[in-house]
C-alpha cells in the first residue's frame, strides 16, 4: 500500500492528483461533443492558437503562473469565436484556414517566449503541462470554471444533443442555433484554459478526444458515453501521475499515454469480442 | 420562449409565392407559386437536381429564398416550430449514441423550452408517437439497429412528438423494399386523420399516382401540379425529365416512368 500512498505525502502530488482528475472529467464531458461533431482538429488548433496570449501574459507578469490562467482564458475565447467565424467564410476550405491561423499563432507564441533567456523550461511547461506545479489558487480556478462548464453542459443538454444529431431539426424547432454553436465553442475554449496546466497546449487534444473516443467504442447512449469518458479520463490522470512519479517521466505525457492505452485496449476488445 | 405563431385558420397551411433560389449563379428554383390546405397530401416528383430538397429547405425556413415569400398559416416559417423536415436516411449519422426514444424526444425540445427537462407529459407524447408508427417495442434500441422502414417511422414519430402540422419528407421511400414502402404509405393515411399536411419527395411515379391527392412535377420550375392522372401524362414528364426516362404502362392506365438516370447511390444502406 505504501506504493500508493508514498507519492501522496507531498502536497504538490495531492494537488496534482486532484487537478488531473477534475480536468479529466471536464475534458471528457466536453470532449464527447468534440468527438461526436468531428471537431478534433478545431480543438487541437484552438489549444495551439492560445500560445501567443499566454506568451504575452508571461512577458507582462514576469511568469506569474496564476495570472496566466486569465490570459489563456481570454485568448481561448477570442480564438474560438474567431475560428468559428472564419469557418463560415467560403473563400478557402475550413481546415486549411484553421491550419494557417493555428500554425501562425503558435509560431508567434514561440517567438515571443524565445525573447526570454530561460525560455526553454517555461515553454516546455506551456507545451506539455506542469500538473505538479499547480498552486492552491490555480486549483480553485479549475474547480470554479470546471463547475461552470459542467453545469452549462447539463443545462443545455437537450439543445446540444438535438443540434449535434440533426442541425436541421434544431433549426426547424427554432432553437437559437448560432448562439448554441458559439456557446459550445466557448465551452471548448474554457476547457482548454482550465486544462492548460495539466497537459499543456500540445497534448490538449488528446484529453479532449481520447477518453471520449474510448467511451464511444463501448456504449451507444450519450449519458453513458459521458460517464465512461469521465471515468477513463480521471483514471488516466491518477495512473498517469503514479507512472510519472515512479518512472520519472513528464506528467502530461504520462497522463496522455495512459489514456491512449485505455483506447487501444477498448479498440482491441471491440475487435476480438464475439459479435 | 422559442417562437411559435398562432395559426390563422382562414389562411392556407402553406402558401409559396414567387419563390426563387439560386446557388452561386445557378438557378435552383424559379418562380415557384402554389398553396396547400390542411390535411392535403402532396408528392413532389422530379429528376435529381430538380430542387426538391431546396424547396423543402425554403418551406421549413432553414434556407431563405433569394426572392419571393413563404407563409405558414399566415406568418413566416421561422415563426413556427410546427414544420418537420424528415431528412434522407443517407444524411443521418446512424452511429450517433442515441436510442429511438432519445431521437423522438428531440422533437419535444422546442415545446419544452430552455432549461427544462422532459416531464411525464413529454414521455407520454413520445410513447404515443411510437405507438402511432408501431415501433414502441424498439424504443430503447440504438438507432443503428433499425431497418430502413423503421428508421423512417422513427422520424415520423419525432415529427409527431414535435406536434408537426406540416411534414416534409425527403425521399422516404428510396432504398426501402416494397412491403416497407407500402407500410409507410399506409402510415401516411393515419396521419391524414390527424390533420397533418404531408409533402413527400419521391422518384416513384407509380406510388405517387396511387397514394397522393396531388402531384407536383418539379424541375426548377413547377412543370405541372394537380390531379395525378392529369399531371402524369407524357408531355409533362418529357418537360420535367427531358429524354432521361422510360415509360411503363401502369396498372391503372397511368403512364409511369422510371427515372433511368443516376440514383446517387441511395440504395447503399446496410440496414435494409
């Protein structure tokens, strides 16, 4: 048992554990819609696009971690609505437009951060996360904003479901389709900001799609898919952190690899299971 | 909360006046004029690309026309949540993680309003709708497990749960075997008793002639509209289809045709 408890004697491990579980649940629930609506590329692009915002916050505040959350949040919401608006223009294909913007913004972020001498370490935290560096204050931000996300998903459950399954039905029922679409983009944006410290921008898309995709393989009902996805994501957070502690590997990568392992197992089980 | 205009009883359920739609520079619909009365059953027939789906989208208020106007019982389509658009089966994501009852309950979203969860009354609506279309035993099935005919029935149940008064069905008979088609057409008879007005887009002229009050022959313009026997004579069909059809002598003296052109691969459903 000491195997399990030993890491938890450190306060940063306890906070990291709680953060990983909470972020996992939020990403898993929002990620269900990302998977069902085929928005994985959008989620990946959005996460990368916020890097310049974080970089500017980093340069202005001199690297104060807790303030970076707000910079990430602001940039993510603007980027989400911006990408959403660009997607409606027909001049070039949607994925091409998103690709151009996200790579450009990502490069801008790296350029800005590279102006600081000690940039390598900080940059790697933004890219791959630093869940063990979560402060008590950051944890509270995760709790508050994570709750807002989950409550919003619950409040508009039937609207999001209807819109995702059949947009034409949503339109003929006169649901506020544009508002709901933007609300969903906003939810993904806040999720990205909340998850920043846990997995970082480069691995974010894994938390959004991998647990939800694993759940999709195993169930055919949406509430069950959300629940299973949340379970896989929080388990990935916990197991990933133990792996990180004992094998001395980067925490964000360990969490994502665990989530990927769950997916591979579910996928293999689906294949060999007698139909 | 969501808009729902009162119906003016003296106005037709659907009035389409001088509607034109163009995609880019290409005309999809030109100067469409017609109106329908409550409880009528119309078949919309025409070759692929004739504008059937476009017409339905304009009527349902999802696509605003470039010119002209549509009114539903006296007011704009966007003021009504009583129009049901039943999609072609090929356009539905059948792997979406929902049950039949879930899909039918979606029809209640507007009546429920924001922030409300389904109540007993809504579940009663769903159950009753499923009973009407005779698939109440399939309520908890995942939607990928349905046959083609059952899929159509589910969407009709959803329209009933929506309390639809105008039902627009896009190619509901395509890809179904004959018994399933007949079952669906019988079901439309039941809907007539409920005063639901139905427009069905179809390729099958023989069935259109047999089962519908009026036939609209559409090819961007209305080529002919009226009594099936009068509409389906060869001159009209030539206008609508150009040379791309074969004539077959139908059972009741009606000239029927097969649209010998492209089927758009709509017979590819693995669920039939």
